C-alpha cells in the first residue's frame, strides 16, 4: 500500500542560462498557483524550502556575455547551491521537487541525485521531457545558452566546471538516459546522441506509438539495472497553444492529456526519485495558465494517498480542523 511521502519544494529563480529573461519568476508563479496546497491535498507532508540563493550578473560582464558558455560562473554557482540543497533533502528523507527557473539548473539537481545513490552503489536513470535535446556542449552550441547543455554535462561531456561530478563519480549513463518529445534538435546534438547511444522518442514517435507506450518503454530503459530515475520536465514540451508561458516555444508539442497520462504512469510505477519542473516563464504566460498546468503536472507525477494512509494530524491541526468545520 502506498505510503505518504515527505516532499521538499526547492525553488530556483534562475534565467541566466536562457536566451530570454523571465524564467526566474517561475517558482513564485507556481507557488501563487497553489503548488504547496495541491501537494498537501494528495496526502503528503510538504515543506517549502524557499529559493536557492542567486546573484545577478555584473552588467559589464562582457566576457560572460560573449563566451560559448554565457554566464557560466553565475550558473555554476547556482547549480552548486542547488546540488547541496537537493543532497540535504535526500539525506533528510525528502523527495526533492525542484521548480525553476531555466533548464540549466538540472545540472545541479540531477547530479545531486545521481551522487546520492552512487554512494550507495546504486545507479540512477534520467528521463527528460523537452521540446529540445539540451545535449549541446559549448563547442557544438550555436548560442552559448547553457540551458541547451545540461544533458551533455550530466553525461560527462563539455566544460569541466559545468560537470559537477567530473573527477568524483561517474554520473548518468547513456543507456539509462531517455529524451522524450524533442522536436528541435541541432545537428551537433544529433551527432552526440548517435555517438553516445542516448535513447530518443521524438514527437513523431509519440503520435505514432501513443504516449502510454512511449512512457512505458522510457521507464524500462531508464530503470534497467538502476534503482530509479530522475525526471526533468520542461514546460516547453507542451504545445505553446496549451502552455504559452515558456521562453523557447516549439509548435507541435504535447497536449495536456498526454502530459497527464505520462506523469500519472510515472507516479503509478513509483520509480521516480526526484522531479524538476522548469522553464516556466510568467512573462510570456496568459493569466498564469502555464503555472497552473505546472502545479497540476507536479500533482499528477506524485501518488495520491488514500485517507487511511495519510499522516496522523497533530493536535494543533485537529483543533484547527474542528474550528473550520463549525
């Protein structure tokens, strides 16, 4: 029988890895859409740890602006703080739910999960929902935007400063890495995917096979010889007509029903060890609809606990419940 979970919400107000500003407002938008209360309604213990500390870049940081890794120092600093926050959450028995923020943050969250389980001699897989491959290196990138590079660095490629596990732990393996729904891949990314043997289910595969079949196969690949997987969910995986509040929209994406089926299956299997929901950009949103979807998807990815399995109310909460019922 499913047991109640301890969930720690960690916000990352970061948008320096992206082309456009605004994703730094994502965590606040998700909270305003009722993230914590929706998770509590599932029957879980939820702690909001606030946002990881970020520092704005210097306005005259021309080297960072013009490099192949734009704002590298700032992004590395945030990812290291997030790595620590996720590591502490896991050590305290919490399920880390990271809300962003641009997708470069996953170098911090996913690396912490991989490191935590590798210390126990356990391997972790990676399931990546995204309209993009995010598997460029600084050398292959056409833009220098780091939110297009996290998968490559989690697999040990690219800039040593961005690979938080290099020289310590092996990190993720290509055979346990699955990209779901990319529909905007650079030529350099296609080459890296082929050379490494990363598994990819394109948007066309989803239409041809059905989302349930794709997710079932992704689950098997990511969990093979592993103890579970980290899920990183970019809101631009959805079609922009469904989720307009993203910085880099790509047409022909998933719809709400497909996202719910995918995440509900993941919740049912119980192999997810941590979750990112990223690239929520309120500056491009319409009446916070994308933030509300992000909250709905976070809730769908986690199991609902039956009332008899919910944690016992403390005396204070029982008293408050009685007062509300009068």
